[in-house]
């Protein structure tokens, strides 16, 4: 990592004894004496307001829409 402020992300798993296994470090090309910076991952706050961001929805084709509409009509007619 350079001093430009941009950093690549790597996921390392800490062993039960608190160490990071040497194999994980070797895969990243790190050698004894390398300096690492640990950044805590924080969870984003969950908004209960309706003004929050919407979840991602898949792009639906016209055929998907028609199939869903047909299922809804079938369900509605079953309750009639």
C-alpha cells in the first residue's frame, strides 16, 4: 500500500491465539517486518424512516411481469 491514501482490501482471519497465520500473509506477498494498518469495519446504521434508500430490485422483463400478474390473478380468483 502506498502513501497515496488508496488501499486494497484483503480479508485475513485471526487465529484462536490472536495471530494471523503466516500462509495468509505470504499469499499477499508480505514478508517479516512488513507494517500493516488495521481498520475496523463498522456496520451502517439501519434507518427506520421511509426516506431511506430502497433495496436493490432485479431487472424484470415484460415476460416476468406478465407471469407475476397471472399468478396474482390466479391467487385473487382463488379467494373469490
